[in-house]
C-alpha cells in the first residue's frame, strides 16, 4: 500500500496536533477535521484509508458521522476508530454497533493508538488484495476455456473469503488481546495465501500462449520438484527415487514441470490419510517410451495408500473433486494434467498392484510442434 491517508477528527486542536505529529513520524499522511461536517467533507475530498473519529463533538457527534459513512456504499469500507472519553461497556457497544472497528479511550495513549492504526491498515491492505484477486478472477473467468474449472475456483474462493471474514470478525471481538489478534491474523494470512495459489492455478488454466521451453537435465527437474514438495511438507528424504534415465535432457518449462510433479507428490503423500501411523512410502521412477511418433518419458509416482476411491474414480481430474475436506484443496490433479497436456504429454492414474495408486506423467523428450 502507498503512504496511508489518515483522517483525524476532533474538536480539540491539541488532540489533532498530537496525533498528527505521531502518525506523520511513522510515514502516514494526516488530514485534519474539527467537526462532524468537516469530517464528511474531508472524506468526500480525500478518500482516507482510515478515520480516527472523536465521539463527543458539538452539532454532529462521531456516532452520527459513522452512521452516515456506513449508509454510503463508497465510504462503508473505510475503517473508523472511535476516540472516546466514555469507558463504559455500553458506550463501546454503541460505537461498534454503528460500524466502528475499534475504539481508543481518552486520555490518548499515542503508542497504543499507533499500534491500533497499524493493525487496521494491515486489514485494509488485506482487503484490497482480496478485491484485486476477485477482479482478476472475474477477468480470468471471461477468458477461461474450461468452464468447470472457473466455477470450482469461484466456489472455493468464496469459501476462503468466508474464512477470512470470520477471522476478521473474531479479531474485532478480541482487539484488546494482542496474542489472540496475532493468532487470528495468521489464519487470515494463510487463507490469503490459498487464494493467491488458486489465482496462480487459474492463470495456468486459461493461458493461451505457448509455454517457452528450454532443455534441462531430467534429473535436475525431478530433484527440483522433490525439493519443492519436501520444503512445503517440511520433510527430508521422503521420496524414493529410481531414475534409470541418467543424464537425459528434455525440453520443458521448469516452473510448470516442477509444480506439477510436486502436486502429484502431495497427492501421493496425502493418500495415506491423516490417521495413518505407519511409514509413508512415495516412489518415483522414470521410463523412456520410444515406440510412438514422439519419443516420451513416463514419470511414475506411486504410493501404498488408500487407492482411488470408487466414488471419485470417474471424476478425479475434475476441479475440486477430492477425498479431503480441507477448504482450498482439490486442484492438484486438475492442474497437473492440464500442465502435462500443455507441454505435449498427459497424465493418467492407475491402481497399484498390491494397493495404492500410480500416477503416470507423460512428457515429450523434445519440443512438440505447437507446444514449444
């Protein structure tokens, strides 16, 4: 976010000056107003990011100012922190009921005020990121070639936005408990990260440009995918590798290849289920298929988990079809198969003899016409 614009409203000049000096020292632009009407005029003219609003003012008090701001769609989202001399429970509830996000009691503690302002500005930044992600989702849906994917993404994004809003509501109720605020903020950030990942996945699905490929040692690409998987899972040496391809080079897109293989490794790891207590084994092997029109490699990723559930066997590559119940999952197989096909290959899943699943990712050794 650029330099935050803070509107300070108080009929006492000294209070405005103290707050202005404190906030400006921390790289904030302060706009001053000394009455309720001046505050409304300043909002129209300056569009502040946050308002520090005194409750007790002549003619139009802070409660009425906040009511008017809440009544307008273009100002409803501006957070208001009340400054009040009333420290009663009833007074605080009244302020929160008309739309304030927080309150500060007089005499003003400047350090506490700064901390509360910074916290609310962080929420403003998160909200803007969410709005931007929604805008990008709408734009992507217009150009999507796979309607089911975009519908699934919209559904999952709405779920995640519900998670974010829920934790923001919790934060409002525990504003005086820094540990609780910090913990709930971490949940918000994790949900935002999931939203960002969904948007990244959508960008891959809807892209119509050909991926730029370069030649890489296959062993380097596989190692990069495994490192990514193990880092995200906080694991070490979780994958057993059998790579007879040696120093074979293939023409691929490193980011797309590694993210697809990492998704398959995640899927294999999760196939054991949360209650699994034994050793989890994920194997990776490579085979060269040279009998068709295009020389291909096959990368086999196998597990000894629960196998493919019968209820999703015929739909396992559809977006958000998953045996897991966590919000924000269900795109891994969809994106991995789309990526392999975009690179000129394919992805299939088969039952593993003796139990479990084998994911077979097919990839051309050389660039395929129309994919390079």
